[in-house]
C-alpha cells in the first residue's frame, strides 16, 4: 500500500528521505497509547453520528487486533510508514478496508494525535518518577529516624562549619525532593489536558465532542485553543525542567557520596553492590554509581537544552521540528528513572561510620559559633565583640596545636580577655552531642525540630501518595470505560444510551 498521504505526489521518497523523516524508534513507546486514543476518537465519532455503528464496529475490531498483534510481536512498526500513527492506521485500513478503516481519521490530524499519544505516555512516566522519588525520601526518613542525635560535621565551603545531625542532613534531601515533586505535579497538570479534536490547527467543521474524548482518555480538562495546543511543547519543557532540577539534586547527593566515602573523610562506606573495582589496582573500590550519576546529569541538562533550542523560533502551528520533542524527554525519563533506582539502593545499604562522625563533628573548632552565642547571652557583649574574642581564642589554640577540648588552655586564654566560662558550660558547648540540643530556631538542627519536620514530611509524603493513587485510578477507570465500550460494540450491543460526560 502506498503512503496514506500520497495522493498529490508523482514520485516516491528516496530511501534516505524516508529514513530521515521516520520516528519509529521513539514512537514505539506509544503504540498502546495510539490505539487507546484511536478507540476514544472512533467511539466519539459514532456517538456524534459522524460515523455509523457498523463503521465503529469494524474500526474497533481492527484496533483490538492491532493491540493483540502488537503485544504478541506480530505488529512491528515499519520505517516506510513513517510513524506510529501511520503504522496503526495502515494496519486498520489493510484489515477493514478503506471504506471502514479510512473513516478513523475523520476530524483528526496527526498533529493532535501525536500530542494525545505523548501526553498519555508522559502522564504515566511522571507518576513513575514521582513514586521513585517518594521511595528515596522514605530511605532518608528512615535514616533520619535512626540518627536523630548522631552528630556529623556540617560544612560550608566544604570546610568544617557547625555540628549538625545525620538526621538533619538526611531530611535536607527529603525537603529538597518535596519541591522536585511539586515541580513534577505542576508539569503533570499541564500534561493532563486533552489535545484531541484540535485536528491540524483550526478545529473542524464536524460536530465532534472533545469533552467526551477527554473523559474516555482520563484527561482532567480539554485544552481548548486548538492552534495553541497544536503549537505547544511547553509541557515537555516543563517536565524536562523538573527532571533536570531533580537530577541536579541527585548529583549533589552523588558528590557527597563520592567524597564522604574517601579514606580521608571515612564518613561512610558504600555497599559493594553499588561500587566497582579497578582492572589493575586490586585494592580499589570505586564509587562508580555515584560518579556516573554526576556524569549523566550532563545528559539530562543536555536534553533540556536540546528541547529549548528546538522550540525556539518555531511559528504557531505544527512544524516538523516538533517531532524532535520526544527523544530528549524519553532519554531524560530513562536516565532519571535508572539513577533513582540505584540511588535508592545505594543510600539504603551504605554504612555510616559513627565513630568517625563523632570524631569529626566536634573537631576543627566547629563549636566556635556556639561559644560566641553563649558569650553574647551570658556576658552582655555584642555578637561582633564575641566573634572577635572567640576568633582570637581559636587562633591562639591553633598556633599552640591545641583545641577546644583542652579546657585549661581555653580557660587561660579566655580569662586573659576577662571572660569566664565554667567547665560545665564548656562541655555543653564543645561536645557536639550536647551542642546540637542548644538549637531552638524553627527548622534548625536540634533533634526536637528535626522530629517535628519528619512528622510534617511524612504527612506531605502521604498526601503525594494519595494524589498519585487518585491520578492512577482516574487513568485506570478511563481505560476501563473505553475497554468496556469497545467490548459492548464488539458484542454488537448498542452504546447509544451510554452517557460519556
Ligand atoms: N511523527 C510526527 C511527530 O512526532 C507526527 C506528526 C506529524 N504531522 C505531520 N503533519 N507531518 O511530530
């Protein structure tokens, strides 16, 4: 069979043209979505009396067969037929004949069809990524609950700054991932609108019902403006942007895994199953999973740039450039999904060296700020004056090779500046285990504050899980509705009485 659009052509495409135009590799992800979209469209056409019941029955019979053949590997998309839409339609026309099969494309264009397929597919992909992020959050919450009082050094400039807790560090990731989830939710809302019925760009003179196809496909609303929806790929940019920012957070985490697991830091050991060896140095255990996470972040950023560059300067209306929207998105979904899988396992299995953490968290004068705070409260001095007193104390101790735990020396130097701090007070300030309890401000590192935040995060996680569930249920029930109508039609039953609103 010749090209379905071949009527006005006198010559065939060259083989290389055909190859250049086709999008089979990318489109094969959307075969089932293409069939579902076609079923919904055909049902709507018949309910609106645009095609007859007999037409509908033939069309649905062959679409069902296409689905079965695709799932059993008998229907393989061919490059000659350019894309998934042409492949499925051609299968239908071959089976049902042009007098029936040829009616499916009434009041439809590949322009609204490709958007429909992509949106159905992206909805499901976003929900998958969200579920993985929630699993990773869960691992961090468990780590936090077990380590509410485990002190770790907190860093600024990758230099020891102030003692914090492992729970505080872990919940910082939970907190960041909450915003990643929000961004994905926002993207989802813009994905979840029905483009079908926009046709090529202008809508149609047929009395179609776009709300009906929205219902059959589980879209929350109709994307009304046909020219706008046909031209829009911002929902893909938004999804990619959310994935990109999430990947940058995963990369930040990966970076910490890389240097925290060095011999020099010795804060944690990654499980063997998330590392790799060296072909020459027998002793090596390299954090390759974390390194590749950092490395692949570039690919996800690249995907966003690829899409934004493609979108730039495209006029209103469908332009073939838009076919280039899916490869970067599929790529990003793939990388982010796989990165999440290994990251969940890597964090879940890593061993934290508590002794080393205790040693590091109070070392290198990390409690200096708290000493200055104490002097402000107890000695009525300004913070700037106390900063100076503590700064010169640190300088002197450092020059003498001593530290805050040398209480006699600390006392001697402070007394010289007219300041008295008892040994009991020193213990409270300089011991990181005690120090962390002195924090009071909202969102600070104290176990009390962190416990409160954990409770809030858990609630937010639960509400995310509930939202995903209801979105999945909405999709499933739309699928079931379509399937039940398909079965009725195939059994020869009348669907005239069924209200699809
Ligand atoms: N393969 C195309 C894409 O992904 C489908 C739409 C083609 N539309 C057209 N008018 N040629 O964008």
